[in-house]
């Protein structure tokens, strides 16, 4: 996509195969709560992908250059069911319960580009 900003983030899951499989289940298109992708788009995120390796999650977020990470992620955290979703998925994540998505997911630093 032209005129987009890409951010890469990471978060670890708890080292429990059953929890990881359930986390995958809840992130599938047919099982994710419909309000979650709706809110992500409404916040101004154009595209989002999450990858998994072992317990490590890697997320790619694409936005317009005008997207203000702090302001718009705070706005996302206030959308319907978002707090409930964050509380729900926190049981799978190696994070502090009650944190918003923008607090759990850590922005990564790009160290190489071809």
C-alpha cells in the first residue's frame, strides 16, 4: 500500500499448548468477536496481521501517516467490547491483566531494510 505507515509489535503468550490453540481459535475469522475488527478499522487501522512462532506473537499494523499511535490506540481501547476483549485474551498472554492492547503489545525497532 502506498502512503502507509507499518508498525511491527510483539507479545508473548503463556507457554501452554492448550491456551495457544484456544487463542488461535478466538482469532480466526469465524470466531473473533465482530466488534473487534470493526473497532480496529474504525480507529483508523487499515490492515493488521498477527503471526505466531511458539509462544511469540508478531503483529504488523498498517495505518495512514495521519494515524496518531497514542491517541488512536487510546480511542480504540474505549470502543464497545474492546476492554472486555482485552480482559478475555489476557488469560492467554504473558502480560499484566487489565492492560490495554497498546500497553501489552511492544513496538519493535526496525534494524534492517533492504
